[in-house]
């Protein structure tokens, strides 16, 4: 599926090179689900189960790997799918390390990929840390504002106290029962 999505995305880019007007560009390929090519590649990566993603990346030939690296750089520039793009890029680099090192044309994209992954992950980590701090502050304020209920020791036996609507009568009857039991003993 990844190879097919790369081919469709590349074909869409080639078809759109000659188009300049907004009307021509708005007619998207229905095979791409109305998405632009990098977003379509991201959609395909997200639809593959995580257990099968590594297997799918292993079966890619080197030419498709180079094109996928290009799309990963584009997606990371836009800040889309940072986690899955990072995982895919790191896995591809580990698997195809020898071919990538010998291929000089991937030097600049790899440096950019490294910089983008580092900056995007740092941004996401900072955002998550900021959100966690805000949630902790909200929880602390909520806990401080929670009304404190004081239970009086003398009313602990009286379950009807403060209920209203005849609870005073029920409480008096309860007291009366208690007094009669005490006398009998």
C-alpha cells in the first residue's frame, strides 16, 4: 500500500505541474481522497496497523524509500504526523543504513530530516509539558475550592438531621425510640 500511495502521489504532483489556475488545482484526484499528495501518504501510513508498518517499510525498494523520505520531510515541515513520520524515518534509516550512506543524494534530506524530527519532537514535548502543568494547576484549584463538609460528633447518630421536609419530626421520633430503649434496659 505504501508503494502504491507513493506512485499515486508522484503522479498527482506530475499532473499538477502544468496546472496554474485555482480551478485546475482544485480538481483533486479522487484516488487521493481529495487530499494533497503528502497528506495522502500520511493517511496511508496512519491506516496501516503499527504491527504491519515495519513489515511494509521493509518490503519497500530503495527508490521508494528515497521518495518516502522526501514526503516525510515535507510532512515534518508542515508539522503533520510527527510521531508516525519520526518512527518511519528512524526505521528506514536503521534498515537501509548502508544504502543511504553510499547514496550521496540523500545527505541533505537526511540532515534536514534530523533537524526537523528534533525540533518537532521538542515542540510536542514542550506542548505536552505545558498542558500537563495546566491540568495539574486546574486540579489543584478545583481541590482547593471543593466545599469542606464538617461532620459534628453529636449528630453522627442522627441520620435525619438537616434533611428538611419533616426530617425534624423523624429525628424527634428517633430520639424518642432511643429514650424508650434506654429505660427498658
